[in-house]
C-alpha cells in the first residue's frame, strides 16, 4: 500500500483499499541471475540433466561437442549454465571458458569404469584448484544412481578425497539421476543458496 494511505487505510472501504494496494504495487522483483560453468566427462549426463531441468524432450538431447549455454529457470533465480564438452580433445581447453563464472557444476558418472572415474577425479581436483574457480561454490553431482553399478555418495566422497581437498571451500556432493527430478532440483536449490550467501558476503565487504 502507498505510504500516503497508511494513516487512513482503516477508514476506507475494503474494495478501495484493495484497489489502492494493487494500484501501488510495483512489478515483481527480478530474479537474480548467476553464470555457471558445467563440466564433466563425456557420458556423465551433463546435457541430459540440464535439458530435463529446462523441460526439453529427451529425444532431442545431443551430446555437447564444444559448448552450449542454457538458461535454467528456478523460482528464486535463473542459472545461465555454460556446459563444456567432456571429450579428451576438449577438456584441455576448459579453462578458456572459466572466466566470469560464479559457480561450478561438476557431473560424474557414478557407475563408470575405474579408468573413467580416475580421470573424473583428476579433472575435479584440477577444477577445485584452478585460480578462477577455487573460491567459487561447487555442486558435484554423482549421476546415474539408478544404475546397478552406481557408487554411493560416501564411496565417491572417499575416492575423490573431497574432505581434505575441498576443506574450507563451498561445495555440495549430491546423488542424482534423471528418474528423480525432485532430488535434482533440491541439489540446485542448495547451490543457489551458496551463490546467494557469496553475494551477501560481497555486499558486506
């Protein structure tokens, strides 16, 4: 309600008060937008997860060979996600696309072979220590939890040595699959909370 009506509001007819409240109400506040980079090996499921969050048909999903950008909408924020291809010949160029990122999504295939898991571990360690990413919030998704060979979150945490490596950093490790969208959305909500906290800290500084 407009400030000039505060003292007289109780004496006005209810319909008039409602009209004035609607009249004086401005546009809804714009949702904050965050620029994120999404990395992970080919086959980890990055493209499928982001497409599902954007309500795109899974039939149209094509593995990313270079990079793609998606605006992923949530109730309290919009995430502009730059997804980088995970092939061997592309990963060496990942760091060229890190600039301007405010957060990181790392997707790993929890049911992959030991060799691929070791490669994913090395890539995650490299990202966590990269000068342009090391202070940013990380969402680490242990994907393909619906597969029989999937490793648990605790197994992934131990194998990737996340506790000693990421100590003092803002990071979240969550299980996920395309079959459980509620859990996936909750993981992103936690990431948004970390992004908001970092925003508030920057304002206080």
